[in-house]
C-alpha cells in the first residue's frame, strides 16, 4: 500500500427538503447525466419522473424465461413420455401409459408446465434484478462520506458518479452548486 | 378537492348518463318479450336461472370488492368504490327477481331440479322402516353394481375408437337398471340436504344475507357522504371480517344449491370458489367499463384516473388467473381419476356440441386476457383496456352459460336464453344506472379519498 493514491469517485450534494432534491434532480436529468442517483430516507412519489427513469424492462425478461420454462416442460415430457423417437442419438423416449391416459396426455402436463414456468420466471426476475441493480456489491465509494449517513435519517442526497460520460470536476460542481445544495462533497476512492 | 361536498361529482345534466337507465330498461322489455314468446316451459327454467345467476354474480362480486377493501383498509380503490357500491346495492333487485324462481321451484312449476326433488319428495312420504330396508337392499346390489359399472366403463373406453361420437354419446346416457338404482340411492342419502323445503329456506336465507350486507354498507357509505365522519369507516372496517365470512358462506352454498344441484348426484367442493372467482372478474370488468365512461364524460374529474384503472385491471388480471387455476384444478382432478359418477358432469359439457364452448372458455377466458392484459402498457392504454373488459365480461357470461345450460341438453343458443339474460340483467342495470344518477359518483366523505385521488403507480 505504499504507492496508495486517490481519484475522484463521485460528487455528493446534500439537500434539506424533498422539494429541493426534486428540483435539483430535474436539473441534473435535463443536463443529460445518466450515471447518477438520488438517496432519500423514504420512497418519494414522483421521483421517477424527476429523475427521468424509464419503466423497468425486467418484465420482458421474466416473460421470456417463463415461456422458456413452459416450453422446456412440454418438450421434456413429450420427449421422454410420449414418443419413442431418438433425438441426437442421446436415447429414445419411452411412451408411458399412466392411469389409463394416452401417452403425452396434455392435461397431466399442465401442473409441470406451470411449475417450471414459474420457476424459470422467478429465477429470471431475481437474477435479472440483481444484475440490473449491480448486486452483490461489497463496497461503494459513497460510504466514505461521513455526512452520507444522514441519508437514512433526515437528509436528501444526489450523487453523480465519475464514471458518467459528462462528468467533469468543474462543470459538474457548477451544476450542483446551481441547485442550491446545503453542502457539496467530492468523494474519492483509493486506487490500489 | 379537500372539501368535496355531497353536491360534487354527480351525473347532473350529463346528456348520456342522465338517461342511461332507459337503455337497459328497453333491453329488459325486449328480452322479457323474447323469453316469454319463444321459450317452452322447460327451457325457461334454465334460461331464467342463467340470467338470474349471471346478474347475481355482478352483485356478489361487488359485495366482495367493497367488503375486502374495508377489510384491508385499502385506499387505492376508494375513488372507484362508489360505482361498486351502487352495483352492490342492487341486491334487493336480484332478490326480487329470484323470488319468482324460488317460488316456481317450490310449487313444482320449474322442473330443472326434478332429479333430486322427486327423490326427496318420495323419501318424505315413505315410512321410516321401509325406507331403511330399501336402502340396505340397494347396498348389497351396490357392491356388485359398482364392479360391473367399472367393467362397463372400461369396455366403453376400449371400444371408443370404433364408435362414432354420436354412438358414444348415446351409450354414455343409457343406464342399466342397477346404475339407476345406485343413482337413486345416492340421491336418497343426499335428501337430508337436497329437499325442496330446505332448498327454499336456504335460498331465502342467502338473499337475506346479501340484502342486509349490501344495504347496510351502502347506507353507511351514503351517510358518510353527508357528515364526512370517519366513524362510519371505522365501523365498516370492524364489521368487514364477519361480513365476509357470511358472504362467502352464502355464495358457496348458493352455488351448490342453485347450480351444482342441477346434476343432483354430482359434487365438487371447489365449486363455490369457481363461482366466486368468476364474480370477482366480472365486477372488476364492470367497474372499469362504467368508470371509463364516467371518466370520459368528465363526470368524475380526475378523481378516478388511469392509475385507478391500472389497479383495477391488475386485480382483474389476477382474478382471471385465479379463475383458471380453480377451474382447471377441478377439471384435471376429475379427468385424472376418471370415475364415472364424477365425470358425468363434464361429459355433459363436452358432448353435444359443448366441446367448442369448453375450448372457448379456456382460450377466451384465460389465454386471451392473460396475454393481452399482461403488461403495464396494455393495462394503461384505456381504449385497449375497454375492449378487453367487454371481452372478459362476455366470457364471464359464457362461463355461467356453460354452468347452467348443458343440463338442458345439446348446445343450442336459444332466443329464450338471451331474452332471460336481457330481462334480468336489464332490470338490474336499470336500477344501477338510475341509482348512479342519484348519488355522488365518488364517496366524497371518505377520509381516504384524497389519498386515493393521488394514487401513483411507481412500478
């Protein structure tokens, strides 16, 4: 750790009221920043519009994987229980007669289709969500700021990350200052 | 908005809604004439039950939706609650229309329940001693018959491929004397519950429960319009749980008594739940449709807006899936077991042209709304939502039709069926649309109205 240096990670601006942060968020949104966030002690209605967030597309992922689960269930049951053809020489299916029903009777497959559809849908939703919100993440430079602890109490914060394409030490600071925060801080992270 | 008074949000002089009740009235008259002129006495019983029960499910769904909102102390639905309450308050209309039906069955003028009525009437007359002899007599046969019955059914199944569908149909409906005796024995055992006196008494009881609950909740809500007193909300909330228990019991047993007993020997414990699921779907579709119309005419301002329609349609989507789940469960368990006494009910809904209607229900009541109402975009596009609600409502009517009419024979939509539905539904909606003109269109006195007004869907 001898040649330990620091580089800017993000700007943190602190506000006292929900109104102030909503106004500020609209300005940051209009300035075209993408990689930024708002931190409030509670969920604020209307913040999505103020931040210009688009509706999540996780539903599309869930739907595709749910249908994939249904298709997998149909294929596996039809292949193993209904026909005796040999796919890719990995072994032939074996038509089964259960309870006097014809092999591959559709109604008896529905519970499995349902279960596998739900399972893959749930996996896609959970892991897709974790991917989108970048979890697990063991640390974030924002926690280097002592004042940020108040985000869970009574203060409202906007953070603009250095990774944003428009991020510029002077211009971003000027933008944030124009939104009348009570405090601005440049949070740095250690470079190993 | 904060000081909304009793005079706000009324139909007033709106060109369409002022006279909206005339339309269902016209339909009722046309439908009544149609039913009386075209139906024979036998068909009229089934047709009337179909119309009556379809209309009753609207009212029952509304009662459920109001009660469950108070049970959960929810605020999302407050602004659209008045529409639901007005439909709920039609309970006495349903009761009035049900009285001739109940009287007809009691006096032997309507013959749709003859299967168990004749047995229970016979049981009442017979002496107790001879009755028990009779039963034990059959029990002995019963053991033997059961074996032969199964063999018979298997032989049927084996030959099935060689028979034409019509021949198979005939065979399924021809019974050996032993089978008839066994059937009779089952009905005799059921006659403690399925007898005319008990049926009439219970029927009146259900109607009384629904009327009491509906009128009480409507009256309290109306009183709150005037005095804006939260104590009404508190009372309605504390009574919601026992009321829901009463409601659920009455609905389940009404479904048993009025629909399930059409096939007297058949039974299914989930039957009432299916009817309940259908009721919930239908009331949500109706509420969205009426709400959309009021919203477009500008009668409710933006107190009911796209956020509320989104919420209602989400619940409708959920109940469509729930309906499918319980309906499919019942069918699949009976299909899997393949026991003749259970399968008869479904055979009647498969043979004689009903197969098509069964498929229509699966694709129309489940697959279509499931795919076409799934995403947020589809639910928030109001013209699209309107079309889907009309469709879902139509499918609900088909659903009740599928419950009642197969008992009358092969699939054939008769003018009497449509006429009976138009008559009973028409009378009901004449009242509903008239009542909508008499009351504020949102519960202006509800303490949660403002929160409901500013409802916002984050996701």
